[in-house]
C-alpha cells in the first residue's frame, strides 16, 4: 500500500500540482468538515461513482477519512486499486491528524453550526425542505426533530459518538424516523405534554416535559405554543442558538411570515406571535427551525424587526 504523511500531503497541496483529494466518508461528515480542495465519494459507493467522477485511471488520487481509527480511506483506496486506478495513495492521518498539525479545514456554517452542533443535510417533509440537528453533550447526544430520512450515512454519524441518544421534538409532527432510533438504539423521545395527543404524532414519547425542562445546564426548553399546543423552543445558551421548530422559521434571510399562511388545524396566530415576542427576553444569535431556512446570524435583530412590523 502507498501512503502519504500529513506533511507530505500539505506539501502536495501547496505545490498546486493537479491531483484528486478524495474524502471517503459519508456526505454528512464531508459537509460538516473536510480538507481544502477535497471531493467526496463515500467508500461504500466508490465502485459505482468513481467510474463516472474520476475518468482518468492514471490520475493522482489521495484518499482520506477521519484518521487512524477510521477505515473508510483504506477501503476506498483498495476499491480504487481493484478498479484499475494506477496512482493512488492513502492518507491515514485524516482530519484528526490534519487538525492536530494545525492545518486548516473547511467547515460549512450551514451544516457545522458550532463545534458541537450539526445539521443533517437533505431532509424533506411532504416535499418541503426541513431541518434536523444534532448536539453533542458530555454524556449524550441530542437530536433536534429527528431525521426525516435516516440514511445509513446519518445513522453512522449518530453512532460515531457512542453515547446515549435523546430526541427533542419541537412539536408533534416532527418524529421522522426516530421510531427506528427508539427501537433499534433505545433512543429516548422527549415531547411537551400538551402535544401528547397531537393529530400528527406518530410515535409514543418516552418523556413528556413542561416549560423550563433542562437537558443540561446549557439546554433549556421554552414552551412557545401557537403553532401547536405543545410547540416548544430549545435554547442552547452556550452557542446562543434557538431551535424553534415551526414556531419561528426563516425565509430568504428574514422571518417566515406566519400571518400570511394557514397554520394547521390547531394553530393560534395571536398566541404564536405573543410567544415570538417572549423569545426576545433571551440571548441568542441564530435561529434553527424545523421548516425552511436557518437564520445563522443576527437572528434576534431580525426577529425584533418582525415583531415591530405587527406591534
């Protein structure tokens, strides 16, 4: 097997020599953090995709993954060699050693929200873009509105942390495929008690919480009814983030105007607006909703503008 060191790879990148740096991890990992200039083909799909994406069998290719404890780059390397690619190297140090040496990685703020906060890509609910998130805490991981499409890539990432799984449902309809996590990995599902009989609820929660419930010293629930009776917001005080479910949503850099569209069968627009005003009492910079767009900066100011519009 032909290998390349961290310093060797850095020298190769700096030389501007034409080569293919190939991230062999899942798309989730790649979007959250990858080496500069890397493209992505997960090792499981190498045989299927490389033939289309890398047409030159003589191209210089360097495979990598998380590091020495991850086998994805080795598996990708072996598959490429088997397929007849002639000039392949494996970088076994991966992102772990690259970071340890102090070299820069690319982090996408749409998906790597903070050092311990991640957004799952490519989530859809009734043909509309939605969002699901993961927070890593010291002794558990918390999923916010569990993945609607739980691919093997998402599943691998969830299991990567090797910690108990908890799921915060911002309101009744957001279960997605968390029932699978509940059955397969004993994930604990948390929902406000006033949504226990929500017409869209498809799973049985393990814990019914109330306003002020704390998952940790940094993660506290704010009951914000209006969209549903049990709609709740999760405040991440450490990262200054509001996980707002469908209570507050973003659209084109602004607040999605819930006064202008139908709000389900049990929505109460006035109550939703009053609870939107309540959020201004808290310290936050980002709004991460279930539906539509995230608001990654100046979210409190943007919410204040919306409140003033209808006050």
